[in-house]
C-alpha cells in the first residue's frame, strides 16, 4: 500500500469555523498573536495567555470535522495515510484519521511548567490559574509557542522522506520550519497542493495544485486519483 503523507495547516480547519488568527488584522481582543503565544507573553501575563487558549480550546470543542477532514480520513481505505498537522485541534482524529503527528502540540492537552514529562488530557475547555501538576507547577497549554523548538520536526522530516505521495492542504507554505517539509520528499515524488491561495508555490516544480478550500479540494484530489 502506497504511503500518502499529508501536511495540513490552518485552512484545513477553517471550514469548521476554527479561527486562523492569520487573516484580517491578526488580533485577539486587541493583542497580536505574539503577545499571547510566546514564552515572553507567558512570563509577562500568564493569565492572559490562559484566557487566549481557553477561548481557542472552547472553539475547538464546539467545532465538528468538515468534509475535508472526513474525505481525508476515508483515504485510509486506499493508502497508508500519515498526517503531519500544524493544527493544534483534534478534528483529524475525530473525523477518523488514525495516524496524526501534531507539529505544534495539542490544544486539548496541558503540560507542567516544572515537570517536562507531565502531559495530560483535559476534559474542560478552561484551564485556570492555580491548576497545577502533581509537583505543584502551573499547567500551561501543550502547544509550541513562537520562539520555542519544534520537537516533532525530526519525525515529520522522516515521514516526508518515506512518502510515495505528498499532499499539502490548507497551508500557504510560508511558516517555517513546517513549510520546509516539501523539500524532504524523494526526487520525483508527486506533490499535490490544496489551498485557495497558491502564489507561494509557483516556484515549486512538479506540483499539482488545486485552488480550493479543504472540502472542494479533497473532492478534486480524489477525482485526480480516480477515486469516487
């Protein structure tokens, strides 16, 4: 069975109503994303950071997988599908995808600020000041903030090297290091791109591009592969 490696970005979940925070003014309650998603922001006002991620977590828990998520999940009937996602939501898993690598962490998990081995799932959308790990450290979102290393990058590069096909959905390939994954596929590997904005890939050779959102784009991709 051929290995289909998928790189998904914010546009994958946009049709589920998950805000991208990269469009429009890029602000949340008057704050730039860098002011609520960096280690410096946490040190300056951790309560504000918790509020921002509580807002995002609540939105994720209220959202449902869209057609793009569902069509991607059923591709496991025909391919060995490995998803590398820049998204911190769990919509791929809820749609039925079984192998999902989260580059930037998972919003529905928390981790300790004093014990790097403590990571836990949270059933509530709200993480409050004073919510601590067993060692007494304040819990923070289990996400990768701007300026932090991306620990899952090396496994993602290994997956890209194994791909028989690479599908990129909902990302403009402008955010590194994730955007660099397209350069790790073996020479001659087919690359498909689904995104409403395609200017960023005009210089990439051998890319089959679909200028569309996630749902429509996945339908076109399946047609391209001869699947119903």
